[in-house]
């Protein structure tokens, strides 16, 4: 399948991931040395590969959960002979983990994004001495349920 731009290929895989029920990320690319043009772009499942050895440095205070499981799902985009067009070079669909159900797909990272309006809402509520949890519950009432909200209560607290 021929794609006009690299960004269209990436957004295609992001939409596919959202509809299928998994998070995706971009893996390192392969570039040409003389002009820096991207030859291969890998879009992979967020659980692809394995985590490096744990960091034992003093600056790493937060322990992060292990989410990588060696999943093989990926999309490879390849540059067509010096044109700015790309082609889907390979597509591997098999996952080694359970996918998110349609009822809980709003819990994935791609579904969480605070817009400027949401950020202003949080700021206005904090000025009125309304905490993050209560702001989150109020936002749920405004948008019609937890499945329609833009972020989690943790995102509200961290903002």
C-alpha cells in the first residue's frame, strides 16, 4: 500500500491501534547518512521488546512497572526510491498479550489528552479552591461519563 507522507502512515497505525485496543509507540528509525532522509520507520506496540536492566543510580527514585512483554506487532514504512512516498513494507498483527476491550479503550494512553480547554478548567477550579479529584468528577458530569473524559484523575493531579 502506497502512502503519500510518513505522517500519514504513522497516523494510520495510531488509528488502527486505538480501534484495536492497544497503545503504540515509534521505534528508532533508519536514516541515510548523506542527507538524513528516513529510509525505514517502525511503528510498534507499546509492549514490544523487553525493558533494559533496572537502573540502580541514585537519581532514579521512582520504580516503574514492567510493561514490555516482547510483543511482535509492528508496521514498517519504507521509502520508495528517492521519492517522498512511503510504502507499507511489513505488517505484523499478532500480539503476545491481551488487547483492551472496546468498553475500556478510553483507558489507553492515546485516548488521554488534555486540551487547552481542559487545562483552563482545572486552573479555574483550583482558583476556586476545588481539588483535582473533585474537578475530575465534575468534568465527568459535564461530558456525560468516564468514557467521554479526556484524562485520568492522575493527569488532573499532575497538571
